[in-house]
C-alpha cells in the first residue's frame, strides 16, 4: 500500500534511505551518507511531499517530491527487484504531468530503471558536494 508519510515514519525512512544509498552509491564513501542522516530526518523529508510503500506494517520504499522534482526514490535492499519502485513511480506519475530528477552517472542501474519509466536524459552536470557527475532526467 502506498500512503502519505507520517512523522512517525521518520527513522524507518532514513534507515531505508541510508542502507539503499550506500549500496546504490558505492562509489561514494559511506561516511558521506552517514553525515546526511540527520538532515534527511529533520530537514529534507519533512519539507518534501513523501509517500511510503508499506506492506504488512513494514516500510519497503518511499518517494519524496519537491514540486515536480523527485528528490528521492528508494526501495529497501531486501525488497528490490519486486516492482515496488515501479509502483511508486506509477503512483507519482498519476499526480504529476511532468517530473524531473537527478541521478549519479555511475548509478547505471537506476538510469536504466528511469529510462524504462519513460524518463529521458536532458543534461549532465557536476554534483559539487561529491565531485561526481550527475545526469538530469525528465518525464513529460
């Protein structure tokens, strides 16, 4: 079931984000993601429109939007490859006519996933905080 984020989901969302981030972004030191946990819980998630994917009271994924920008979409590592990311993406596509996102160029699995969801690459730029190349994608 996909539902709107509640404050009490905070810790679970951040832990899911952290676990998935260090796997998906293994080219960036885990300490970088560890240092972002506090901001994720107290700044980024509360200031975005976030939906969680929950099954049997277990949080298995989430998507965060800022206007038409997908600020985050993550699925628990143990639940990846089971269609949860696709369901989250279909859910937000029903609510927005256009969407944008940024993804690290080295995260080729995610780029392939977004392309399957109808996103196209519109530019490539440098993420100043990590020094990594980032691909900007749009869905229209």
